[in-house]
C-alpha cells in the first residue's frame, strides 16, 4: 500500500472536563482513544490537577490514496480511570479533517495551530474542551515498519531547573541551611510592619 500522506495530531490538553465519578476533589487519571479510519490508538495516562490535564503527545497516521479521499473525521474519546470500576467515557470530540486533507494534498503541507474542540457528553450537551493541533503532510515516504500508527511524547519542561543551576554557580560556598535559617529569622523577628490600632 503506497502512502499518499501522513495525518499528524498533537493532543495538547483538556480543560474543564466533567468528572465521570462523583469525587470532584480527588485528582483524576485520564487518557484519550483516537479513531482515525480503521486505526484506534490510546494516549498516555495522565493525572489531572486543577482544571487542566496535559498530554503534549503526537500521533501520526499514514494514509493511502483511498483513505485520503474517504476519511472525513477523527473521533477522540476522553476516558477516566477508576481503580474499582471500568474506565468511564467522559465525552467525545469529533474533528472534521476532510477539508484539511484535501487542501493539504494540493499544497503538500498544511498545519493548523492547536485550537480548542468541544467535548460532547453522552446526553448531547457540551462540557469542556480538548486542545488539538492538526498537520497533514502529502507524499511522505515511510518505512514499512512505520506503516502502523506511531506515537511519541513531547519532552516535558522542568520548571525551576535554571534557577538552581544559577544559584549554585553564583553562590557555591554559602551553606544553604544557614541561608534559609537567616531568612526565616530575619523575616519573623517581631517587626511585622503592621501598626496596632
């Protein structure tokens, strides 16, 4: 089967999802199943903290000439994991990619920046969004081993790594225990700056 192009989806995050189980304060673990043509793949499992759930994961779907003409939409189902019950679908997102594929075939490359797509609940109402980026690359040649869907994760950023390196280079001889003790002593010495009324 000759590959006509590659459809690439970037699953960025989900926001303001409805909880399938009745524990709103407990952090939830979610994953997304993606159905593209006859292929179904799953994302990594992530734990949601607050209102956003982050994946930052890319999926590549090689498409034949017939699949490029027939494929109209990609269906993403957000699932919630519970230890003591079956995985519960939170909602479904349908992304229409027919126009993107046809225009990408003409231009040889088309990329849509990540945008929010509504999550449709089982009762037909909307609750939450999935943020997705879409790219179509025409006439991409793939090796026979990558004929199936390939996925990889974008490397996660580690905040605060630069600060620790800077402090270690700028002040290598200061014992950290003394520095923290000095800061806590000087800030709590009874001079709060508030006046008694």
